C-alpha cells in the first residue's frame, strides 16, 4: 500500500513513515472526513482504516497535492478550459491573413507538466543545401 505512494517500507511502518513526513496533509484530509490523526490506533481510526483512506484519497486531496505537486497544479476542468481557449484562438487566427498563409500560429496556453507541442529544431537552410543533403540531385 504505502509502497504505491512511494513510502518505504510497507504496512504499518510505511504508514508511520508517511504520517511522519506528511502528517499535516494527512490530518487535513482526515478532518474533512470527521476524523483526527490523534485517533489513530483506536476503534475510531484503526491502522487498516488509515490505509484504506490513504489508498483511496481523491486526486484533489492535500496528501496527493503535497506528494506530487507538479501533477496536481491543474485539474481536468482547467485543462479542458485551456483547450477550449486554444481552439477559439486558433479559429480566430485561421480567419486572418496569417492564418490563410499558415504563419504566426498562436501559441498554446502553457499547461503545467505538459511539454510544448512545438518542437524547435535546428536552423533554416537553403533549398540547394537541403537537396544536396537529401541526395536529390539536379
């Protein structure tokens, strides 16, 4: 269980290590469930309960945000909204002179954890040099 979250070793020791490292975030998530970390080890919150809670926390939980900050900067809705905005910008651009000529395409809204689709490689070369490079003789 804890191994899946990146903590070592597993079982109660793994949960204990997780609590030691991220206790405040776990406490916050437990408060949302009407529990407290101080109840751990009692009938109100057993180690098995904590294991189940930690294993099935929602993506927006404090623990997962602390453990994986890059992955949780944007939620799905924010990615979709950026996609809609990019599409609208592209549609507006497509109706311009630049759009008809295929130049100065608008940049996408940067998304956290997503690399740019535009790949910038090398520099421009003359047609003759490219033909020579490709072996496309006269």
